[in-house]
């Protein structure tokens, strides 16, 4: 018997946008399963352009900008038919979350600093399905 199996496995891409230069979740096995792109930006337009061109599977915004810049970025992504269905995860400081500023934004998940690696991985897996997330789900 000759069995032929074809795997059409494409590594999922996560875009991590921040303005502090700190790499996110370096110990995360879930994040390690993604092709990771880090974009350190000080304005909105480069991030929008990159997302339109490359269509990542997940966008993580770890920004310390003004809420207006976050609103502009998320609104532009949600209005564009190329990017409107890409899941967006916010990472915010507890002081910002307490002010209710991010509640007007159209994001899919939010983590509040400080957060655990388990919380990070659980949140990512709730937004994107990968083989690593399937293994994580069976282990937990």
C-alpha cells in the first residue's frame, strides 16, 4: 500500500505593534508557533499599510500612545474590507483600563498589564486556531 499525505501547513502570522521596543511573550510556546513580525511605530500609517499588504492572522497592539492614536488605527483597520476581519488584541496598562478609554474601541480581546503567560496564551488561542493552541487546549 502506498499512502501519500500532503500537508498544507502555513505558519500563521502575528503582527505585534508596539512603541516601546519590548518583545512580547518571549517564553510563550504559543507565540513561538507563529511567524512573528514586530513593528515599532510612532504613528498609525505604517502599521495600516503593513497590515493591508501582508494580511496577518492576528494583530496585537501593545501601545502606550494616546487613546486617539489607538482609535485611529483600529478604526482604519475595521473600515477597510481587506483588514476588517483580522482579530485585534489590545494590551493595556491597568490605569488606562480603569479609565474606560478602550471600551469605545472595536477590538476582539484585551489583556491588562501585568498579565500571566497563561492569560496571554489563552487569549491568543481564543482568537486564532493553530496546532500549538490545540495542544495547549488538551494539556490544560
